[in-house]
C-alpha cells in the first residue's frame, strides 16, 4: 500500500477486525483515521463530525483567504515520511503560485486535508465512513464503546478517540448574562456573525492580542470593516513575526534540565537576533521538559511565563505581520495592556472600562461590538462540549491538578480518576494540551496519529475478535 506517496508494509496479516470511533473530523481526526485504515486492512473507522466537510476543524474552516498558515508549506505535510506531500498538492493545483516557503491561505490547507481523507476513503472503501453528527456521551464496558450521537444514533466500536480539537474561549467573566445574550457581544471570533458589522465604521474591541485576535482583525477588514479596532490583554503582547532565515541554533543540543524551559524565554531578551532559533531548537524536548516540572512549577510557568512563550513560539506569517504593522501605524489598530471592568450597555453599543497595566488610570471605551479572542479554554471542567462533560462525569477523564487539560498517558490513553489508563478511550491533538505543551501543530499531530494508530493495530490480535487488550 502507499501512504503519502510512498510504499509501506501492511502489519495486518493476522489482525481481527476492530472499529475505532473518532469524535471529530478536523486535522487530528482525519490524520488518525488515515493512518489506521492504511496500517491494517481489518481496521474500520467511523469519523463523527458535525461539519459537512472533513479536515476543516476550527482553524481551517475559515472562509477568509487572508487567514494564513503561520508555518511555511514545506513543513505542513500530513506525512512525516513524505515532507513534500502538501507542496506537491499545491503545485498540481496552482502551478508555481506557492512554494515550500509560502505561507498558504488556511482554507487551502483545509482542502488539502479533505483531499487526504478522500484518498483514504477511496483506498479503504466501506472501512472508512463519516457520520455528520456530534457525540454527546459514551458508554464503555468490556464489550467496547457505545457512542450516543445528537441525532439519536448509537455507534458501537472497540475504541473511542477524542479528537475534538481546540475548545472555544472561556466565558468572559466581566460580561453578564444579558450582555452575552445580546447582539453586541460575541463569545468567539469563530461565531459566524462576529466578523460582519452592519455599521462598517463602528468601533470594535477584541479581548485578546494573540493569533485569534489577529485573525479577527483580518476577517473584519476582509468583510469591509473600516473603523478603529482595539485589542486588549493583560500584557498587551502581540505575536512576533515568523522568519525563515534566522541564525542557526546556538542552544546546547544536550541540554535537558527543566530550567531550559525557563531559560529559553530568558534567552529571548538576551539574544534578540537569534531567539527564534533558540526556541525552535528546544522544541523536540519541550514536552519532556514540561512533564519534568512539578505541578507548582507548571502553574508558575502558566501564570508568569506562558504569555511570553506563546507570542514568541506561535508567530504570524510575514504578510500578516506587515498588515498588523500597517494597521497600527495608521491608527486603525490600537493596543492596550490592562484588565477590563464590568461591561455596560449603551444606546450605541457597549461601554468597557480598562484598568491600564502599570498606571494608575482607567480608560473607558465605547464600541459597537466586543469579540472574545482570548484563545481556547483549557479548563476542561468549564467546556461546553457534551462528550467532554460526560467523560468527566463518569471519571473516565480526569482534570490535571494544574487546572489545565486532562490526564493522558504517553500512549494517548485517557487516565481515569484512579490514575488507570483506559483500554478503550484515547485522545489526540489539542485535547492532550496540559499533559503536553506542544500538541497543536502539524508535526506533533501527525506523530501522534502514527504512534496511536500503530498502538491500536498492534494491540488487536486475531485471538481477541477485535477487542483491544
């Protein structure tokens, strides 16, 4: 069989049939499904996804072609063993428009993941299918898993893989129920109404200054908005620009101490020209270093260092950085570092007080709309996802002591309230955040898909009738 354009051996000769139910059809879900059906002729996969098209998820379902990948195309192949797979896909469709160094529109990457899935469906036939639905709950017993969908269907399988991707932002506690229920506050930048203004000149406040806020600004402008846009966060930090040709890494390749994670951030300040290389060289060890930290040190990192880590680690495409710089120089984008007070409604929109960081003063903004761009919530106890809530209630999924993410074994298995690895419920991608700190980018997701698919296939022997041991 072939995968990513290369011939690989099948390990399925003595395997019994087994069925994997994948909750989520974004990047994580479709890459795992692809790996499973190609590794074993006896693997059956059911992807359960509410969107009509697979491979989209939150990131790649955007309709805006000025929303770009923040990694060049040459690093975005779905297959580590075929690093030019995505570049070939682009070349076959667009000729020389894009190269391995291009920062490609995200909708095109959604097309690519859909193409990868279609190829796998053609290869696997009835062994790979998609149900347009949402899993509300799961029952797990010795016989396997039963997934209850929102349309009333019950799907039976041997394993369930939670691939629900990034969560929506946490509720903004300064916005009361009446304001949240109104038409001036949007609790996510991905709300289809959030980026379309009836009045193109109204002021807009974006709660957050990270990549989500940058996406919101670009989407607003692409939809014809002309007014002033404010961004506010506690520290007022914008993501840095992605550059392809920085100096080579200087960090010690043998460094393994847990202080490296903190030291890499300190190096940003001391080595302004080479910090990108420093962080990138640390990336293969970041998860190991993160897991070596005590709970108290992880909390300290999240509280004091994580905002700086994020803006240096998760960067803007150069074209996007230029657009943001132009917006700021024109005065149409204005930044504030501070904390918001309680929102109040006015005849023209919302009034938002902001206590400016480091200053004994308050700024009061009156804007036509407020959009929550604070990034995905990581306290799983607060998520609105019904499957996550159900797994937590059953004790199959257990929150981490840090309050960020849930406990997941290195294999990807969920750990229950007793610390026992599940034999039937696994996670992949952003759902592993908290246990891992690097788990949202393509290199990590495709590696997880390969490792988890290998594990599931190897654990299903011909003597177990498809039941995983």
